[in-house]
């Protein structure tokens, strides 16, 4: 772990003041707590599995140091804890009975639940990560299912983060692989941000960009070593995930870490994909397949010269909002998801004149943007190989999707979030349908049986 790199990033962070990732870090948890929260009481929050792995030791170390504590709040170990708002309500009810600082001991779901519950109770909290499974430990916001949709709910990041390398290395392999996918997907997320910045829909935050992309290739260079339990590869992964979370703090947005590949994942989450599997299909695994899908789409886009678009023809074919709304409603069958998709789609729909202006802007900047996208992206086959080496699923079938459902995801994913990305670019330039057709046609990326 490059401690100097983390310390420099913490200087830009808005919420997190310390990150301690080291062997036997749990033995020093009392000192971290004292430096972060003074003499306040602590309450350990975990599930039965993470309490056994690390929570029990955290509780013991705090008590032996003379820290006043409240009885731990422990969720059942089975079924696997779900990031639903109902669990936040349970935590808020429990926290209302005392004024202790929460100490979240767990991975992504547990951390997000405590993060939001602590925020609703007006308290800071400390996070003890138990798996390198996602980038949310140090991130702004919590990814929660509420009112039938996956949302990033407002809440600050933890004041302090502790990761014991021995605990992280002992996590189930699928969780580590999931974290690798969540980090590698920054490749396509970054490309989407380049587009959004160029077209003036969401400006790049230079510092947040640097925190993610200056070392991304280095952090993701050894997926096979990670799968084999190499501690150097684990160290690189955890460093990358931590830095991605800090970048979200700096930007006060998930944009540094999330693009169209996350829209694929969030759509599948809202549609219930993998909820009944054991273990449930992870966020990272869905994002990983989404990143391959998006990278393959980018390859089709970059085969075209968008500086030569017939702008007037594209504008003439542009649908009205009323037409778009009807199509969005017809696309979604999950109750309530259609209303949400309409709301998000309306927020980013432009009229014909605004579209003309955007396409004319795109035509002038396309040669430079094309070069920047080429430099940012990896070939879809390369992404696929890296993810497979880390132990991630890489085909729709491996995550339980039929070829037809997977193809339809390209259409539906764009509608569930207002964040501008390559899906919007292809729709607005009039090339979406032909690009998707090419992906699934004979000889296309998703044409081979082992890819679908």
C-alpha cells in the first residue's frame, strides 16, 4: 500500500480523515477510534458472519482499551444481508436508543446500511472492511434499494476506515473477484465521463479523475495473482478501491467511478436478477459483464466518423418527448420502474434544437475526443480476459441472462439514469440500433455461442 498516495488523497477528501490498511490492523482499532472520536462510546454493527470474522475481535480490543461500548447490533448471517431501506430503518431504530458511534464491520452492503443510518442519526462512523469487494468503503453516498429502485442515497463517507490485510485475504474468493470487477469498470466509466465533459453535460473534476486513473492500469494488472491469493495483488486492489471511493468524496458524486456499465448493473438489480442465487449475484459481477457490454459498444462507435454526421437528417428523425415517454413505459414491466425510468429519461431528453447544437459541437470535437477515448478504453476482449482471470463471470449466461434479455438491456439501461453516457451518445447520433445489431449479428462480439 502506497501510504503517501493515500495520505495525499485524504488531504482532498471531505469526510474521511484516516485510512489504515495493514496486517493485524484490528489490534490497533482502539487507537484509530480514539483519534477519530475522542472519548465517545462505540457500538459494533455486523452480521453473524462478519462478527465472527472480525467484529468479535474489534469489540474485545475496544473493551480492553477501556472504551465504553454498547451491545453490538448483529444482523442474521442468513439469508445474506440485503441493501434495502428496511434494514436502515431497523438500524436507525436501534441507534436511537443510545448515542454511540457506529463501527461498521463488514463489506459493501453492511457499510452502506451503516453509512446511511449513521447519517440519519446525525453521527459520524468508522468502517472496518472485511472484503475487498467494492469501492464504497470510502465513497460519498450509499447504494440502497428503496421504493423498488436502486438509488445512491446522500450520506457522508466514514470518518475512518480500517482494513486488516489478513482478514481481507481470507474473504471468499468471489468477493475479491467482485471487487476487481468494480475497479476495472472504471475504464468504461472514465470513457463516459470524457464524453459528458466534452459535450458539456458533466465537467471532469481533474483531481477526482487523477485519483482514479493515474494508477488504474497498475492496480488491475495482476488478476491471476489476485485469484491465487497473492498479497501484493490484494494490496493493489484495496488501494485502488480506496482511491476510487476517495475520488467520489472529492467530486461529491459517483461519476468518477460509475458510467453506463453501472446502469446495466442497477437495471438488473431492480429487475431482481440473481437475488435468489446462493450467494446472491454480486454488484461487481453485474458491473463486470456490463463493462464488457459497454466496451464492445464503444468499439462499434469508434469505427464511425461522427464528425461526418448528417445533422439535419438526425434532427429530423428525433422523437418528441411524448414519443419517448410511450416507448420508455412500454420497455419496463417491473411495477414502479416505468415511472422512475420516465422521470430519469425526461431529465436528459433534449428538444430538436438543443440536439442540433450538441451534434454540431460533437462534429467539431470528434477527432480529438476519438483519440482520447481510444487512449482510455481497453478492447472488450481484453477486459473479458482480465475479468475471467480474476474469477469473474464474463457472459450473460453466467449471470443468468438469456441472449434476448441481455440484448434488451442495451435498450432499457439508458432509461434508468439521467447521467450522460455512450448509450445516450449513440441514440442522439442515430447509430444506436445499428451498433447493437452489429454486436449480435453473425461475426459480432456477442454472436459466438460462448459469449452469450
